[in-house]
C-alpha cells in the first residue's frame, strides 16, 4: 500500500513539474526595451519611417542599447509588441511577419541580436486576435510556440484580448506546456491576471507564478504622471500586496508595465520617481522610449547603478507602503544583505519642499543602533541613529535610501 502511494506521489510530482514553467529563467527581473507605449501600432512606415513598427526600429534600438552603455548595465532585451505580423497566416497555418516592414523576417532580427549578446522578445495573444486585431494563438498554441522557438525568440508576451477570461487558467497553462516542449528557453510574460481582475474574478497568483515568469496585474501605462501614480497606488494597496506582492521573487515577477522615462510627460523628479519605484518593486525594467532622443539626465537615471542593484537584488522582494498621509509616503523594501531600502515620496502639489522623517523602527529596523544611510540618487553616505530626516521636493519628488548596518 505504502509502495502504491509512493508511486502515485511520484507520478503526481512529475505531472506537476511538467505542467509548471520549468525554464529557470530571469532569476532577477528582466531588463530591456519594449516598443508598445512609445510606438503603439504605427505601421505607416512610408509616412513616418523613424516612428513606426518595423525591423529598422528594433535594430536601431538594439544598437543604441549596445553603443550607449544600456546593454552593459543589464538592458539586454529588445521586445517586439503588437502589430508585427500579417493579418493572415500562411498556407501551413504559421504566423508571418509583415514582409514590407520586416523584410528579412523575425529570425534574422533574433540572429542579429544574439550576435550582439542580446535577446529578442515577441508578442502574441491567447485569444482569437491580438488587441490590435492581428492573429491570436487560439487554436495554434503548439504551432506558434514552435514557430517562435524556430525563430530563436527569447521571450513571449502573451496578451489576452478576444478571449474568454474563464478559460485563461487552463489556456495560459497550455502555453506554458507548449513553450516547455519546444526545448528553447523562452521567458513567458502573461497578461492573464489583469484580464481576470478587470472581469471581477479572483486571481490565484500562486497559480500564475507557477506558469509565468512575469505577469501584468494592472491596466496599461500611458505617458502621464497620473498613470504612473495610479500604478504605484495599486501596488501600495495592502490587499494587493497580500495577493501578489508576496509571490514576487526569482523567476516570478509582477509587472507594473513599461518605464516611460524619456517620453513626453514626466518632469525630472517624476522620472526619478518612476525609476525608483520600479526598482524598489523589483519590477521588470522595460523602457519604451526613443533612445536616440533621450536627454542626458534621463539616461543618467536609467543607468544609475545603485538603483539597478536594488532592482536586481537577489531576494526580489516587492516594496511595501508603510505610511501615507498628506501626500507624503514612506515605503520599505527588504534586501538580501539584511539592509532595508526606503523611499520617501512627496506627491503633494503644495509647491514647496517638505521635511520628511523616517524612523528606523517604522521600516522594521531595530532601534538604538547607528545606521549607514546611502542616498541612491546622489550616492552620498551619512550616518543616523533612530531616524533620518531630509527635504523632499513636491509634485513627485522621491528620496531613495539604502539603510545598512555599515557603509
Ligand atoms: C494591450 C497590452 C499592451 C499592448 C497592447 C497591444 O493593451 O496591455 O501592453 O501590448 O495590448 O495592442
């Protein structure tokens, strides 16, 4: 009897393993560039050759990532989003990249990127069509996974337009199995939880984390500070932290959507704020901007090694809001070396810098000690016992700190 039970357990275990995503990838949050927020579905390359979705865009961005120090800092992925294929599959049912905009096909792009030590991501949709109306994976899960693998794709973002949300638990998991079966290491990014949230369903993030490497849980980012703050607010809700904050970790990341630094809306302080929050969330860092036109100060933020180290911290804990009152917020993030990351945020529009104080006790550090406080934007170290005070600019200013036992 014991033997039979043991065999059953073993069988159960092996089924569980092969059903789950077993790619062992992205042990720290993935970093790179993604087309959607900045370039949308602009396919008019005749009229706007420098502003449309085509092969040249992805090659240009790959070269800029490589030549301007981004790839060396970790931004080594270039991801295609919607609107890349033809509206019709070929006679074998395979997806075809638009031959005018992608004259050499997707494999050519992947090969080029691999030669540069970079990776290529692509976009699909679990439903019958993508959000932009291109062919979806419904009915073609096996075939499209094999196609992506044969092209040398390294990451798949799978959207959820034109699909029944109730089928997604099983359907997204079917894609997990299909990707596993290709034998290629493909990072799997799922939009599944956000679609279920919008439909009012309860999302089991434990289950999502079993099947996906990263996943969207909230609406699309837009080029505005309001959009950035609405995402931060969503991540700050205690219930949401309990639901999905706790599952964040190596290989399984909540995705608050793209970085919009370098686009049109954010002030310098707000740009720092978005980057700081995304780093402290241990979020995937995908910029969506025109790297050819980026200001020096934006580039400096994106390449801030102290902040990137917080993002890439091996523990992968998501920052948690500790307090919020009068437009002033304090957040904390546990780090692998026992230090604590602290954000002081002044989102008030009452136009003068305010003095904010964080006590070490409120961010979970024991009292009666002298700590090293590193400001991760100015890179200046100081010491403090019991608490730390500093001025924070209004309208989105942040101070990003790392509080450690010693400098
Ligand atoms: C959805 C996704 C976006 C983007 C578009 C493309 O809205 O959430 O990130 O991929 O579809 O159509």
